[in-house]
């Protein structure tokens, strides 16, 4: 039953997680993430695909998480609303629209040029910094879910003896919770 399980019972092992480097351009991180989410040859996306990439520094230390939402907010900033303004205020070099007008009329070529330019943004500029947002293998699933909810995140890095061993995703917690109904 869900309430009896610990994080170690559901975690995705580190070897199965997508990783990228903090200094990589977003373009390369997207290609890496795409390989663990979709079967590129067929274009078919799998249900078990990962939607996040662990961001590592030069010492292979976890420093953040890159997810689809962060990527889309950088590639197409107008979907981000106030986040775009916050990134701009921090000096993140992202090509923003010149006006407040809707970009529904923007030409495909202009949009494509902006996406290509923004894809050169470094992963470290847009990743979610973790700072204490993690779980341990012996933590209960309920406590892990509370940590996710409190921090408004969908993935928790999981540590055992101060060593990163994997991640716990909200989708895995959802499926474990849903399994209660079939018991």
C-alpha cells in the first residue's frame, strides 16, 4: 500500500535519468532530453519518458533540474508572462518580443529565428535551483509528496548517505496513489 512505502520503492535510478551540464547551451540539453522522452525514429513519445534533466556541474554535483516548462518559457518567452520579466531583470540574455502585442500574427520565420537564438541560452541560467529540495531513500512517500507540494516542484532528487541515487517524479507518486483504488 502507498502509505507503507518509502521513496526507495519508487525512485528512478540515477543511471536511468537524463543529465546535462550547467554550461551547455539549451539546444544540446534539448537533444539529450529528447532521447529519453521520445523514440526519435518514429516520433512516438512514450508514457514512461522523462520530462526533466538533472543539471550537473564540473564535479558531477547536482546543481539543478531542467524541465519542459523552463525550456518552453525560454524558447517562447511570451508564454511565461512575469517569468520573462524576471529573467530579463536578472540580465539573462533572451530575445524578448519588442512589443506587448500578441505574437499570434508573428511570422513563422521570425518565431523560428527567436527560438534558434534563445536555444543558445546556457542551462544554468534557466534551471530550477534545488537548495534543499530533495528526498532521502528512507523518506515516506507522503513526506516526499509534501516536499514536492510545498516547493511547487514535480521531481525530487533522492539521496542515500549524501550520494545522489535517483529521482522521484510526481507521476510515479500519482500512479502509486491511484493503485490504492485497485486494492
